[in-house]
C-alpha cells in the first residue's frame, strides 16, 4: 500500500452538502481515505499551496474514435453532414479507430475529463487504449439492425462477445455497456435484445434519442407514436437507460422519463452546431427530478471534447432561452459534470465526488490562473464554470495516478 498526501487545497467535494473546504486529501493507492486537515505521515506528499481540486469531469456521451474526423463536415446542411460522416465512417480501419481514440483521449485528459461514456463499434480496441492512457471508460458497443450496419457480423453478437471479453479480461478502468444507435435504425426486436444483453451483464443501455425533429416525425409516421412514447409502450425504458440528446420531448415524455427514472446526457454544442433546432428541456427535466448530465458528442458535430466549454454553454444557453438568469446556476452545472454524471452512469458509489471511499479521479486547478483572479473562495465555482479554460488545469489524476502534470500529458 502506498499513501499520498495532497496538501493545502480548496476542495470542491461535491458531497451531499456540496461542501467547499480548505484542507488535505489522503490517498491509499487509488482511493481517497481522508478529506480535511491531516497531520499524519504519508509515503508521498504534494503541497498544492492553495490550488483548487474538484472531482474529475464525467463526459456522458462521446464517440471518441471519431476524433480523426474533425472538421470533415463543418458549415453544411444536416443532410450533407450525415452523408459525409457516414461515408467517412464506413471506410475507417481498425488503425483509424485506434488513432482516433488516442487523439480524443489525450484531448479529454488535458481538459479534466477522467471518465467518458462512449458509443461506437470496435470498443474492444478503444477499451485497450483507455487502459493504456489511464482514463476511465464506459464502453457501449453500438447495436442496430443488420441491414443498416457497416460492422462485420451481427451487431448484437458483436456486443455480446465484447461484453464477455471485458468481463474475462477484468479491465480495471473499463465498464462495458450496450449502445443502441437509435429508433431510426433499430427495430423493436433489436431493442429487446439490447435490453436482455444489458440485463444479463448487469449493465445499461446508452442510446441516441429524440435528437432531431425529423427523427421524431418519421417515427410518428412509422408507429403512430413519438419515440419516447413508443419505447415506453414496448416496456424498454427503465433506470438502466441513458438517453443522449433528448431535445424534442413533450411534457408527457418528460413525465415518462421521470416515472421510469431514465437518465439524460445533454449535448448543447453538438445540437446547436448542427442547427437541428430546439433546445433540450433540461430545466423542466430537473424540476421533475430526471437525472441529467453533460456530454460532448463527437468532434464531427462539436469539433472539441471540452467539458469546460460544455458547462458554460449549458448554463448560458438555458438562461438565454428562458429569459431567466437564475436558471441553471453554476453549482447545478458543476453537479451535472461530476456527481450527477456519475449518477447517470450508475457509478456514484465510486466516482463523482471527493469523499472517503471514492476513487481518486481528480482535477487540480491553478488558483493563480487569471480565471480565478482576483481570488475569492466564494467565487471559485462561478469562476470555474464561467471563466476557466484548459490553461487553468494544472494536474489530472485518474484512479490515483497522474495522467496530466503541470499541464502536460505523462505519456
């Protein structure tokens, strides 16, 4: 056992009381064992001299391997965006997937993302890279009807083999899950098979849902029901469902989410950049206690994997659209990026806050950075959400090991 003492920090605990304290954090290997003033000994000591620490950011919707495809379809219509993206994606090799994953993981770590939930194929390759580069990953193998896939073999069978392999290999940082591409390419049978697979392995389903008005309208023409209503009718929705986007929802559909405890990943930059219209009703969901979090989506629709950007945009987009500056306060947005992101991924027992017993997934911010000046402890959260960028991040730790030190990747 190795102990590490992190001294003299402003600690954004994200515990149940959202306490901000000045003190120390004691680690034993990969776990936090003490938060507060500590006067004992440790094998290693790092004095942070008044810097700031928060839980690592949790990106709940990504396609990290697409990071090679940045800027291939900017400033074009949505139809052209889709056709270009599908064309590029269909031609990708396993080497392309691996190189894209490395690029995206490096970007995420530099921006303080310590956990990401991915939805793609070849997740076995991406999982190995996540372990190598020391980042926590929830890996959802994409499932869809055979007629629509570019995967070799049957997507359900591919997902099953992937989940079994991850279970056998006992990856320390990778949690497997099932990904459903969306109602537009998955039949009722495919949805049920996906749920059965998730249940068998004690996992959850990560899917795209009600991202565009077209998706909703076409599903109504096909089934007579909106996507959420249809999924509810086929008894698919439950607390082991993470719905990315969830933009085009009615009040009734929000009620269904609340009743079935569906979790949501909000992707504001992606939705705005693609100009598909609408704003996800996040304040309305939160009022009804739907668990919400923040995702970057891919660089094809976002161009970056930057949670600090997404956090600020989450706050100001909803303030602007509601004509209400009291909506989506800085503390709420920080919650969505940390502890509530962990809740969405059913992982709040191990990550999402700085508390004894949790894994040491931490971001250290330079309190002398211009974003936090003039320094005032009461302004830390506001300045983190509204003023910070990657230059303010000093170190990033995942599972008790540094991945970033002094703003530089350690690999």
